[in-house]
């Protein structure tokens, strides 16, 4: 990249004067002006380039400016740029068919939305209409989106200032072996006790009032929490026993992040509704949706579904979705994610865990990993407190700054670093990025030692 101070100043100027940013105190932020990107890298106007180890917001599965996705958008724009959802469209129909082909047996229909939040919003709506029951159970450690029901489903602190947007949501504890809310000392015990807790929650809230349980198949932003063996099948069993719809939120892990099309495939379970967004087209044009089991879809065969969006199944968004399927097949994306995850990332992160006193645990699957940072490995005290901001979060900010200085854009959240690069990253770049993280951990080691 070539430094262009005039462009840098112009982009920064318009942004600071006129763009109101997400989740931020507007006067306290300094958004990086980005000039361009290619593959796993993007660059600014100051001559710096960054290896994107966060895939933007864990959506850029096929990387920046993938030629097949860009061409698909251009081709579709030249043919039919938009069409309203109540008409049939070739590109939308093809994408829906391809998604149903990778879904479990008995999932034939797809409802398209503009992103992940409204996918969850509409999945909950379907569950409520089909069961006639309003309440929804969701995990404390979760993120499900920013619209009214989705932000209420969200367990993390982004919910707090928005409460109560939907009075019919109840939170429960999911499994988290490293910080077990159940004082379990094995994954089996964690699964068993988490299921007992969930069943007690169902009984005390009243099974006759609960329409749905929504779970990220691997909790994403809130920790890359891999469910212990038996947990999700146990949730399935509880849902069957109590007449509850099981919604799998696959917005972050669907479309290859774990080396499988869907996250739940790793855990021997089939939900009733699957929500997706992000990786379906790498976020090149906003798109999300709900894959609907035939039993639930049949409910709406003769009863109208009371929901819709002007841009449901927008052809410009569906075209890169169709291209995504082609690229995954041609380039063996799922296989390479599994290979890189196990052969390159897992051993390297385990080495870091052994070497760096500030690393408490590493965990993950495919190209989705967390490094959990602690002050003390014995007590497991987090490096920074839950929901830390400002001065409290300084050690994490120092870590992120060290990464950026070395040309890597990291994903950090509370006391964790996530490793979530584009699935097309080269092995060399992956190793180079892990080298940067390894060195930057010396900053957090020093914090722990002081
Ligand atoms: N669900 C999960 C698991 C997510 O990670 C996100 C976004 O990060 C969402 C839902 C919300 O998606 P969107 O921001 O597209 O509305």
C-alpha cells in the first residue's frame, strides 16, 4: 500500500463529522480509514497493511475482494439488480435450493433476511406461532443481534441498556468447562449438570409457556465455547420432551468456520430451525436467513406467515451466495479449514499456552479459536474484568496495539483473543499471524509478572 495522507484526512474527516458508529461513544473512537483489501489482508491510507485475523466481524469467510464473489455481484447487477420478494427469482431460488441441499434431511425451505438479527427475530416468530407459546430461553454468554427480540435474547452486556425490549425471554447458563458455573471437573459432568440446570429452568419457567430455546452451536463472540460431548443432543431431547422448538444460531459458525457447513454437525444434533448470515456470502452484500424444518414449514402451508422484508432474498446478495458454494466445492474450503485448524493452529496455540504465563486456556475448532488470558493460572482470574472498558481494559488494548504494530488485525473481547482468519488464508500467512500473536503475548506476560 502507498501512503496517501490527503485521502486519509478526507476519509477520516467525513467519518468523524458525519458517520454515527455502532456500540460507541462517538467522541471516544478513532475508526481506521481502510483503503482496500485482498484475500486475508487489508490496508489503510497510511501505508500499513494488516493480516485480518478477525475476518472483519467473523463474516469474511472467503476473504476480501474474492474474484468469484465480485464477478457474481457484477453479473447479477447487469442482469437484474433488484426484484421484490413476492416474485420468483432465479438467483434467490438457486441459493435457497443449495442451502437446503447442505441442510439435514427434512429442511427444504429458506426464509431470507437482511442479516443475523432479523434471522433470529423471524425464527423466534415462527417458533411462537407454531407452538402457541411465547417464552424463549437463551444463554447468558451469547450474542444474537441488535433488533428488539434478538438483543433481549443476547446474554452479554450489550443487552443491558436495551432492556426490556421483549419481556418473554429468560436466560440460563450454558456449559463453559474452564469457568464451570456448575463446579464440574470433567466435560461429561459439565454436560450433565448444564442439562440438569436447563431442565430445572424449563420446569420452573413452565414448559407450557416456552416456545423456543436458541443456542449458538459454538458460542462465538462470548468465548468460542465448544459444547461438551452430549450437551446439544441433551438439549434436543429436552426440546422434544417439553414441546419446545430448538433454534440453532449458526450466524457466526455456519458456512465453514469450523470446517463443516454447519456448526451443529460437529455435535451429533439436528435443530428445528437454523439461522445464518455472515459466511453465506462473506457479507459482501447484507444477507441472512432461516432454514426451516419441514414440520415447521408445513404449519405455514395454509396459514399466512406474518413477516417480510423489502429486501428478502435480494438478488445482489444471493448471487455471491451461489458463488460461495462454487468456491467451497472447487477449492475444498471445508477440508482445508479442518486441516489448517488441526495441523497448524491447534499445536501452535497449545505451545503458546505452555510457554506464556498469561495464557489460561486455548480452545477451538477449524479456524475458530480463543486464547483466554489470565492474571494467574491457578485462580484463573481474568486478565481484565468482565465487560472491562477504558483503563480497566488497558492490558488488552496494549496486546491489540502490539499486534497492529506488527501488521496483524486481532479480534479481542474482554479477556480473550480470538483467532478467526478468512478461510482462504494461506498457510504462510496463518503461521505469520500466529507468530505475531505469540510475540504480542509477551506484553500480557509482562502485565501478569508486574
Ligand atoms: N448471531 C450471532 C451468533 C452473531 O455472531 C451475530 C453477529 O455478530 C448475530 C447473530 C447478529 O447478526 P447481524 O449483525 O448480521 O444482525
